[in-house]
C-alpha cells in the first residue's frame, strides 16, 4: 500500500497504525531519499493526512546494516521500526529476505537484537512473521527468539511461506504463540470481513488484527471491524475513492516526478485487488487492464465517473 492509498484508507477511519511497504536493505546505508520515497509521511510528523500514525518497515538479512538503516529511519521521524520476516515472494526469498529467514533462528534473533540495541529504548521494534517457511511447528521457537531479542510486538501471518495466500489461514497456531509469549501478538491473514475477524478472534484469542490485502480490497474494512453499526461501502463509494486516488497520483506526477507509467500501473494494481471486495470491480478491471498511458486512464475514469456518480 503506497502513500496515496494509505492516505485514502486512513481517511475512511478505523486504523490505529499504518506501515510502509518494506524498504529492502542490502549491505549499505540507504540514502534519506529512499526512506522519504517509501514514507513521505515522515515529512509530516510520521502521520497520514488524517492523523493516523505511520512507521517504516525494513526487510533484509544483514544485522549490522539493518540496524544502521533503522537508525536512519528513526532519525528521520519513524516512531517505531517494523521488521519483515513474512514476505513470501520468490525474488525476495532468493536474496535472503522475508520468510526464508524463518529457517535460520539464530540469524533472525541476531537481526532483531542488532536493531533493538541500535535504537533508543523508547522506540519500539516490532516484527512480522509467518508460521514458518515450510514447517509451521517452528512458529513458537521463532516467536520466542524474537521476544528474547527485544521485539515489543509480534504480528503473525497464519500461514507458512509454502502456503502462500491459499485459504485457509491457520489461526489456531496464533493462540499457541500468544500463550507462549509475554508480548502482544497480532493476528494477520485471510480477514476480509467482520465475520472473518470474529472467527479469527475466536480461534486465535488475539484482540488485535493487522489487515493488508483486505484493506486494499475494501478501504472501509477497518471501520467494518471496529464498528458493528458502520454501513459498508457500496460501489459508488469505491468509485469516488478510486477517482481521488487518481487525482492524488496526478498531483505527485506534477510535483515529485511520479512517472506516467507508474500512475497507470498503480490504479490497475489496486483495481485488480479490489475484485475481491466489489462485484463490479472485475468488469472494470477488464476494461482498463490494457491501458498504458495517463490520457487513456483519464478518459476511462471520466466515463466511470459519469456513469456511476451522475
């Protein structure tokens, strides 16, 4: 979820905190511009326009450079640092990042401890992990390693890397993890509706949830989870949000050099993810998926606005 989309979904409400897309850390200190690109909120008190707190997430396998880059992110204003040990992407795992490290408990401990020691005591270090790479039986040992290394909170995606995103999410493992730890455990995975969240809560015992793909598919999902009286969005609400997203991207194009191609790709990516949330989205995605230039997207979205909002 990029900054413009974070701006939109947090304006809807229901979110306590949002996190950057992961900043990939290699064996170097990333320049400040990298952190500002992933987290322009750092220039506004580490909050979105609606006031939702924001933090930087890091992904990498070198303890020293993870710590050094965490110090940079905090110096630029990130109020906490989140470490990603959950990404299942093949290209990320092939370069020793994300969930592949869950097979190296000594290394994930070293990375987390290095980041914790590098930062002031009042800056939380949190972790996101999966149940394991292939074997979910390692989940408690890994969770205990993160806690021992100084993590103050653990978000657990309730699947292994090899599970990918295939349903179901194995929420019952989270109860075992939560009972083994002294730090908060946050549930993640396969929460698309309030009904999903209630089942997740019953199975996991976790009273907090992190939503990713669900928030992209349904920008109003956090409000649905937090307020049982909230009236869920209809298609016209999503269309208004999509048009606003295009407007924000257009402003970035003019102000910060956001490429023409990037703007179009981001709209298509969001609409593709939204097919899970709105029954009208698949047809709209099919109509725009072959567009490549902004003037083509302008025309398509203008027609959408006229047909859905008039």
